[in-house]
């Protein structure tokens, strides 16, 4: 039986140390969290176009066209967009935390910050209602951190519940 190139690499001194592996997992978690969040947002935007079709003849080819499209969009369509940002933050944070186990909150926080920055940049280039801008700034970070909390392994959650239910007794 032949050994694979990966097995040969792992058997040599090229093995990544635990600290470097943790950092690599964190970076990989962030990258995959961004990809998951982006794919989710794009999918929800595509579904939103089916559920809330743009006016006939609308072709958003410029920022001015996009601003006009946002201005005539129904509140339900705009809420759909905000829901996309929120779900992308939650799922992206979950993915980042699940993969970046060494630093799950940091990985999820990175996703929340990136989505917040995207919402701010979007608001700076295209006029949105104030409530959308506020939601785009307020929701992503807490939801990404919630994703990190959900991503915790069950044993860690059970241990935290047990610890919370049995606070240490003061010594006499």
C-alpha cells in the first residue's frame, strides 16, 4: 500500500505546530464564513427578485438607477434585504466559529464586522431608508456572535450550564 503525499508531509518536520494550526483554522473559518455569508446573501437577493419583482423595464446599470430602485421598493422588499444581512451574519458567524475553533468568537466577530462594513459602504453609495442603515449597523455583529454561541459543541454548552447552576461556594 502506498502512502499519500499528505501522509508523507505529516510524517516529516513540516508538521504545523498546534498554535499555527489554530491560527490557520481561524483564518480558514473567517474565509469560509465570508463565502457562506456572501452565497447566502446572493441567494436571498435572487429569491427576493422573484418574490418582489422590480418594476417593468428597471435595469439597475448605475448607482443612480439602483438608488431609484431602492426608492420605489416596497418596505417588504427592503425588510427582505435586511433579513438577508441578518441571516448572513448569523450563518457566516456560525461557519467561522465552527471551523475556527481556537478563536470562535474572534472568527465570528470578523464576519459581523465585515458585513457591517459592507452595509455602511452600501449606504454610502446608495440612498437607503434610515431604518435600513440602522439595522445594517446594529444587527450583524450581535448575530454573528450568536452564531458563534450556537456553534459551540454540545459538551461545552452542557459544561457551561452545569457551571452556571453550581456556582463555586465561598470558602469558610
